[in-house]
C-alpha cells in the first residue's frame, strides 16, 4: 500500500511515518516507481508505535522495545515502575478533584477530610 493509504488507515500523518522510518522505528519499505510500498503488517507496527507513545515511551525506548527480548527487558521493567507511579499520582489527582467538587470549604487545604487524605498520601510515599 502507499504511504497515503497507510496514513489514512492508521490516522498517522505521512510525515510521522517517514520520521519513524528515518529513526529506524519502522522498516524501510520497498519502492515501486520511486514510491514507498508498505506491507499490511506496517499498519500493525504503527499501532504498536502509537501505543508505546501513549504509554510514555521515548523514541529511544521504542527502539529498544523493538529489539530482542534480553535487550528490552530492563527498559520494560523500568517503564512499568514509572507507569505504576504515574497511576498512583493520577489516582491521587482524581481523589483531590473529586473531593474538591463535593467539599464545602472555601480553601480545600483547610478541609479536615482532605487533610487526612494528604497525610495518608505522604505516609505512603517512599523515603527519598
């Protein structure tokens, strides 16, 4: 398929596809008459790239993700720890915002229930 068609079915601009190719994240496509021609599995590879980006992987990490299992394992383990911490942070933000919607205090920091919650968050944080 052409780069235009690949862009259309994946929702990824052709410029991004070419960028990923230049950085080795997508294999170089065959060329016919000077035009790039992609196999059907290129769309699947782009789906994986997008999911990696959405998970917060950098281009370097995405490149590492595509290497053999032994080379990518340490990066994946570190990224899982990072994502788990982001999930905790997002949960705390959700609790804060949900409470703020219901709280009658003018300043949420003065709310006894919220102060209890902040204390619980602080006691759960690992020591530096």
